[in-house]
C-alpha cells in the first residue's frame, strides 16, 4: 500500500508511471502463471501415461496368470511373457 502511505498527492504523470509499472508486473506474473500451468499440464499428462502403462502391465500380468505363466517371467520391458500355444 505504498501509494496510500504517501501524504503528498501524486501527479498525474507519476500516477500513469505507477499504473504502467503495475501493468508490467501483472503481465510478467501472468506469463509466469501460464508457464506454470503448461508445466503442470505436462506433468499431469505424463502421470496419466505412466498410469496407463502400469495398468496395461497389470492386465498383461493378470492375463499371463490366467494362461498359467509365472508372474516372475518378464520381458526386458518388464511385461509378463506370453506363452503362445503352438498348433
């Protein structure tokens, strides 16, 4: 509240300078918030992708267990190996 603490009235020129300074500060804050919002969106998207990967791996493991494959057998990617029946 620096403007309110002053005892002398400000000139119109000074008031305009203060207003411009406030607008620049507001624009800088808005830019920073936009950057933060974009970063949060990236993190949320990555978290969704990782959750989907974990869910798929769990489904693969459940399917492998249903087919009689040991849950300890995995591929290099960490997914359960699937044994295919040979005709």
